[in-house]
């Protein structure tokens, strides 16, 4: 029989952004009137820094995906908590690109 899945740690508070992520809108994407939502998978350290970032769901425009990744890697988070202890955790965030 297969081994049981490992138990996940109970997170009392998920990671939270200290301020909104505002990526630079690439000039080429702006000229082509490209818009979309990029869903990112982030690994957040117990110190609130992004240790890994990848595109979970692309918006279909590589330039916007790359801009979202660049901005997310610079973001700072309040770390996840188990009780009063800060712990590393994963998070999914959506970066929206909309022309105004």
C-alpha cells in the first residue's frame, strides 16, 4: 500500500504582504495593450522574504509574467505564524495588469 501523505504543519496565520506589490508595466506590453492576471507561487521565509517564486498560472504574455516575478521577488511579507513563532510557508498571489 502507498505511504500516507505527510501531515502539514498547522498555520495559525498565513504570510501577509507588508505593502501592495506594484510591478512596472513593461513598455512593450503597454504598447501592445496586453492585460491579464498572473498567479504566482511564492515561498516565504520565516523572516518574510521571498526565497522562491514561480508562475503558477500565466496570463499568456511572457513579458507580464516576468514583470510580476521581478516585483514579487522584491516584496516583503509578515511571515506565517504557528502560535507566536514565525515559520516559512508557501503562498499564492495574483498580480493584475490593467491599462488605465
